[in-house]
């Protein structure tokens, strides 16, 4: 059976069984507030990066149950007629607020606040978590890599190391974390990301000689292309590359190194290029890089990095470990009351929250403040009194999606926002070693 255009079945079965039982119990339409957040950050992350919100809004536009999906549910589940009828006309009609894409986040930060009936809020849980858990993990890894790169461009080359659709999402998240381009053409088409790529070792092996391969590539792509010089002997490869470009009337754009001791190779190749007078030819490196490898290459004369496996797998942290919890609900008499889990090690803080970030006298972030309370004006007033920068923005109002949050300019704005947010963090946030989160989180309850 082909995949659906609708995103409604990108969910777990228990979302529908909860809906069904709540309909029967008469509680499905109770007004509810859910928050999506992380209890803690992984030990190797001093901050997280919000990514995926734009993809969520795009998916929400298509979150409805098509007739064939309803028929499949009727034949393959034990859902009641009432539940199937509800699903057949479902459209989310509530509100969603959230941290803007590119913003940094910390333990407890309400990345999304979803408000509506219990029925409609619970149906979104799996979709919201699956998108944000993946994209935030990739963007957080990408941010660490671009920190380690110290301004040298990082390029996504991870498509062949991930699920074909996940690779597209990873490319988008990587750009939010600071990457400059991707090898993935679908990501380039869908999100306007610059695409990069020239040739693999197989192209060199196809030809009768390395020089013949270089001549063929330059004839088609021009002298500003990047030539892979380590198929055979790097020194000979560099000579062949420079000579091939000059024979075509120009200077070579770049050489790529993909194996061996990249630090030693880079110094040797830079010296060779300079001795040949190819001072404008750049050096790019690939070969299973992560933030630690990139940092180790910092002193080498390298101009850009191509990152694959470690990027698309979150560099050891493939999920952001975010959760989605009910924090407030109608008590049945029209009064909103906070609710919270008390489970050991999995407790939550009840009440709807407004989030802000405090900065010290030097302009660096010092604290994440989460103000809980039933009155929005009071929550925002408390943040203003503290001098905190508000962090949440409206994304959906009465089911209407803000088109600017996932339109053509959203990705570029998210990348720029991340640079500002990351630059606001104190120095320890930029360290790659394990340690405490960059700033603490403080809760204030007004009720």
C-alpha cells in the first residue's frame, strides 16, 4: 500500500486508544495544555538547539485522516465508531506556542506548548516528538561542529549514512546549527540549501589515469571544481590536479583529502600547493569527522569540512530525549488546574509556563526562567519585572498556522537566530568536554 499524503498515521496506536476511551468517558473535550521539553541534557551537551518546528507546521497542514486511512483503521484496529467518526473530520483547532527555531534551550525549556481539547492535543504527540527529537539532536551536534570549525565552512555529506527521508531532515537541521551546504539534492530543492559535490574515487578509477579523470572533471565543471587527490598517491595527485587546471587555463579551486593523517596531509599538501604557486587552491577534508576531529584539525591549513555519519547520527546523541506531558487541564467545572507526574526520576512540573532568559551585566545569558501560572498576563509581567528576554512565539492560533514560521525565509532566519542565541551564552557553553549545562533553569510558580 503506498504512503499517504496525510501525516495523520505518523503516530502511535495508544494516541488513538486514549482518544477512544476519553470520548467514551466524556473527558475528550476537556481543555488541556501539553508541554514538550527535555528533563535533562545529555552529558556531552551544554545546550540544545531548537530545530524542526518548521517541519512540524508543514506536517500539521497535512494532519487529517483520509477516507482510506479511516477504512484501514476500521479494518485493523478495535476503535469504536465514535472514534472513527471523530477522526474522519479531525483538524487541529487549538493553539501552539514555542521557542523559535535556532534558539538554544536547556532542561525544562517548553519548546512547544500545545493547547486545545485533550483529544486534539494527544493526537499530535508522536508527530511532534518524532520531528523535534531528531532535528534538535542533529542541530545540536551541528552547532558543536561549527563551534569547533572556528568559522571554516562545514558541509553535510551524510545522506548515504541515514534513512533517505531522515537525511533530508538532517540537512535542514544542520543548516540551523550552522552548516553551509549539503550534498542532498532533495534538501536543496525543498529548503533552498546550497548543494555541493564533485566526484568520488570511482570516477578516478573509471579512467585510464588519474590525470585523465581530472581532465574530464575540469572539462565539465571548470577549473574552480574540487579534485579528490588521494585515490593513489597524494603528492602525485596534487601535481596532476594543479597541472590539469592550468592546462585548462585556470587555477584549481580546491583539493579534497579523504584518508590518512589529515593534519599531516593538510600541512604537506598546503606546502606543496604553495610551492607550485597554487596559493589560491583550497583544501577540504572528509573522512568520518565529528566535532572532536574537527577541533583537532584546527591548527591545520584546512579551509572546509565535509561531515557525514557523525552529523546525521547526532554525533553520539541520536535523540534529544524530549517528552510531551500534560501540565494543566480543565477540572470539569471550567477551572484550569495544574497537573504533574510524581514518578521517581520522571517527575514533571505542573502548570502552563512562560519562558525567558536572563543576561548578566556583561550581556551573557545567566539563567533560564520558567514562570508557571494560570494567568498569562501575570506570567509575562513577572518575566518583564525580572528583565528576562521572552523566548516563546505564537505558531498556531485557533488552528491557523503562521506561514512565516515555515516559509522560504524561515530556515535562513533560524540559522541567523542560532548564531545570536549561541553568542549570548557564556564561554563554558562552547566547550566540547562533558560538563554542566551552560546556564541553570529556575522555576517560579505564581499560583
